C-alpha cells in the first residue's frame, strides 16, 4: 500500500516534471537564441550608428578634405617616383653608376636594351655584368631595393670569379607608365 501511494505520487509528478523540463528546453533553445540574435542586431545597429556619426563628422570638416587631398597628392607623387610617366633611363643609369661606384663594384658591362611595351606600362631591360665579393653584392642588391624607382631582376647568374670575387650577370628592368 505504501508503494502504491508512492507510485501514484510519482505517476502524478512525472508529467509535471516533464512539462517543466520541456518548458526549460523550449526557453533555452528558442527564446535564448532569439535573445542572442537581438543582442547581436543591437550591436550591429550601434556600430552602424557610430559609422554614420564618423562620416557625418568627416563631412562637416572641410580641413579633413584638404588633408585627404594632400595625402592623395603625396601618394601620387610617390607612385610617380616608383613608376614615372616617362622612362628617364639616362637618370636611372647615372644613379645606378653612382651606386656601383659607391660599392666599389668592378663593372664590365652596362647596356640598356630596347623597351618592351606592355598593356599599361613600358619596361626597359638593362644588361648588367660585374664582379664583386659577397658583401659588395649584398650591399648593391640592398641599394637597388631601396631606390625610389621600381627595379626588378628578371635573370640573375652568379658564378665564381678570381679569388673571392663573384661574377654576376643580370637583367634589370625599370618601368614607366604607358602614355
């Protein structure tokens, strides 16, 4: 009889416990995820409002426009140095000879070739043959990389020369914008 009463209580509490558990699961999986989505949407709206405020502030300040124009002008000048409108081959060759002299490199041949016209640019190959020891070669290549002008090395051949010297044969390319 005692077991009967316990069974009846258990049987009557089981649906209640299941209903509470089901309600908790529904809350967690449906309502809770909706709350997370609402929070994310609120954050997104707040970020968009901040962006709108920033753009409004920038639009209301004319000196900002001037600074943007100045920055763009400076960037264009920098790009004009890297890839100028005309080839300026003579100036580049003089600059290259100065670098070669400064690094005490033994120049055997420096000969520009005919320019190659591509879609948007023109590139001028320069054959270069010299001998130098390893530190001089590294210094020379570093100085080539530091030049304002865009210089690429398409072919590079390094072989042992007399003593500690290396014989270097390469083709450098410089670029200009196509007119």
